[in-house]
C-alpha cells in the first residue's frame, strides 16, 4: 500500500522561483538555500524524521536539491 508521500510517478519536477524579499535579492535567497542545505547534517535530518527510512529519503532529496542548485550555479562545495 502506498502512503500519502508515495506515488506512481517516476520523476517529479518542482520549479522554484526566487523573487527576493525583505531587501534580499533572488540571488541571495538562492545562495542562502544552497548554503543551508549544505550545512544540514545527518543528525538534523534524523532528528526531524519519524524513522531511518524517512531520514534516508530526506537526505536523498537534499542531495538532489544540492545538485540542482549546483547545476544552476549555486554550488557551495
């Protein structure tokens, strides 16, 4: 049985539009997100997950987001 988080989709695309706010430019927002997800570690992920499987899924999603941001020029490595 599929949970509400699972679907039959082989791929999901989620466009992200940074528009700037509170005096920050869109570029600054993108860099801030890239920096934040680079600094999030396994302990924070596990601390926010209900179990190891969810933590692993979260980590994998973060890695995809890091790669996507890097491909767009926001690579903090």
